[in-house]
């Protein structure tokens, strides 16, 4: 069936990565469909080489872009709209298309603006939840499907240059210290101490992140005095970072987007969990992936997405995670 389909996902990078399998399954079952994707500017590089998307619609919802411009661009152009994003703005955008089928979760805002509401299941991975939005189209797949990233020669060349510049001929480690939310971030001093401990491996450690993480990366290099640490934060786009992570033997990360990049490219994940819990559905699913968390705290989880500060001021969820324990896992090389 040659359907024109719009997917609305205007959340952060991690959420967009976990929406990619929905596109993959759509193309598998409806190969002749025309699929457009609406996203925010900070994630557009993810789609640079993606042949499954016919058109990328970029909406700067926090900038000078107007709701009216986007509404006029998408109005009357689609048979089906699918919105994993549950915000009121996404609901208004979906409704403005006038598509006959407008699909979202039953927990979305302004739910009455949609024609089909799919139960938001708990206890499963976010990828499985997103794919369940295809049920009203007669598509029923239940497995975790790995997001497919389309990495080009230019991204591979950037990684080649980094490995050549630092004379890396064997293994390397990636570490992603950042997160949009404070309560998802392992404390920077503890990350610094971890990097100090990792001197014993004599491996290069690439710091991964966006422009907002660049200063944090510089701090970690200074704090740890580990000459093997290389700060790439803010210097690579998302596909370049994904290729760099692919070439590393493991990634150490918070509950944040690099975790999902690593799963996509098949790199082992050592993930650190604070305010949020894996049961929310954003856990790593690789065979050898490791989750490190402080269990038994009555205050945890304190938020679905994380927050700007610890609600009770202790931040025990992260502070109780031992740098030595993380180092021991990394050194094992299993």
C-alpha cells in the first residue's frame, strides 16, 4: 500500500534513536510507503544518509521557527501520522495534518485529537513500545529491533584520522559523561577519579558528547591527569560519534543518548543509573551490557526523565556507585 506517513518525534536524541526501528518496521511491511520524519535541529544529522526517510522536516520549536509554518507544510499531505512523542504540541501538529489516521499512546496530551490510541505498555523496552504504535496499521512485531544507523565514508574517515593521530592500533574506551538532566549524571569528580584509575589500562579514552559537554570533558582531563584521555565532545556530529563508539571495545555512560548509539553499533555498554531506573524501558539490551545502580533506595526513582537537582539533597543514587567497581568491570575486558 502506497501510504504517505509522517512520524512526529521532537524529543531529544536518545528518543529519536529509539524511534528508528519503527521506521524500519514500517518499510519492511509497507515498502512502497512514503515516510517523512519531523524532528528538532539538534538531531537532524542522525538522518544524513538514511534512505528510509523521504523527507526530513526540521522544526526549531524553541527558536524562531513558527508553529504556523510547520502546520502549513504538513497540512493535507499525509494518510497516516504516528506520534511517539506525547506532548500537546505534537498532538496539535498531528491534528493539523487532517490525516485520516492519527496514532499515538493513550497517555498522550490532548488525546482527543487522535483517531487511534495505543496502550502505553510498561515493563518492555521503549523500542517495543514505539513499534506497538503500528498495531492500528495491522503490523504486530514484539521483538527489540536494533536501530539502524547509516554511517558514511566521511564519518569513517573522521574515526580513521583520530585513531591514526593518537597511534591507536589496539583497543580504546569511550566515555560519555553528560546528560541533559543533572540527576542522570554521574558526578564529575567521580568520573575524574575513574579516569585516574583507568591509567592502569594504558588505553586511550575518548570522551563523547555534544558542545554542552566540552567544558566537562576539559575538566575531566585536568582532574584525572590521565594523558590518555581525548576530549571529542562538541567536535563530532552524531554519526561520527557513533562510528567512534563502534570502534571502541566498550562505552561507559549515564542513562543518555550515547547508550543507545552504542547499542545501535554493537559496542558493549557499561551504564550508570541514578534518578531513573532501567525498568522505564531505556535499558541497554546487548548480550554483554552491564547496568550499575544503587538498589534499595526508597527515593528512587524520583523522576521519569531526571531533574535539575536531587529532590532530597543527598544524590545517594549516584554517589553510592563506586569508581573502583566501574574500573574493575572495565579492566576485566569481558
